[in-house]
């Protein structure tokens, strides 16, 4: 069991049937589209991939985000790694 001190950062991730994802500890929504979200969280950058993804609820003041759609993966990026941005041009020239 991991002990949590006073300054320990915390994040909760709750998923219901791969269709609703609720995340706490969110600092910023870096980018998003219907297939991928990139969130800056207290524990690092988090990539969420899936289909028909959209924001159901967002409160950066409280650090909460809820995402609906079919969730395929959640991945924390290692510090210093480069996120491959899937912009419009990236999708066109795939």
C-alpha cells in the first residue's frame, strides 16, 4: 500500500463500461478531438484514445473532467517525451 503524505498529489480515474470517464486532478486540457484527448494532470500528461469522444463536464477550477464515448486506452506520457500531435495535416497525410 502506498502512503500518502500531506504534499502527495492525487488523481482519481473512474470509468463506467468504457463509455464514461471521470478524472480528477486535471490542470488543463491541452488538446482534444473525437479520437484523442491530451490532459495535463497533477501526475503528468495523460492521453485518452477512443471513438466519438467528447467532453461531458469540465471544471478546471475543481480539476475535474468527464469524457463520454468509447474509451480504448489511457496512457501516461513519460516526462520529457514528445506527444505526437494529430492535427488536421497529420490526419490528412497519414
